[in-house]
C-alpha cells in the first residue's frame, strides 16, 4: 500500500468518524417531548451538527473515491474498520463515554488485524 493511498484512506475514515461524532452531538438536543415524529425528525435533520456530519461524510467520500483509484477494493475496504477505533476514541475523549477494558481489547484486535493486512497488501 502506498503512503498516498493510506493517507487518502486515513483522511476518509477520519472524516467519517468526525461525522459520526457530529451526528451524536446533533441528535443529543431533543425536541419537545410532545412533538410529532415529523417535527422531531426535521429537528434532527436540520440540526447544524447533523448537517456538519453530512458534509464531513461527503468530503470523506471524495477522498475514498481517490483511494479506490489506487487500491483493490478488497484491500482498501477493511481499513474502514479504523472508523471503529476512531469513533470509540472520539466518544471517550469528547463525549465522556466509558473506557472499558473489553472495549479497549477489541479495538486493539482491530488495529492488529489492520497492521497484518497492511503488511501483506
């Protein structure tokens, strides 16, 4: 795997992880409890943080497309698993989500698996 391809994948996955974090923040503020489903849905979709998340996904998709021009899909796609690690880290750092040993072990296994794939790619 070339460094430029890895950089594109890393940028794409990072933007997707930031998009997920923006989504979580955007849907965190709620509508009035008695609001209709339509009002609640529109309130979520029009949240500035949800819109930011969608924009981050859009830019990340452009990076992803450039990465796919350089790599086999079967090599590139597993690296989307980096988003699991990044989203968990973002949740722990920025959203105060709990750090559990079993979660950290699972994330470590993902990283090891990706390193094995990168070396063999």
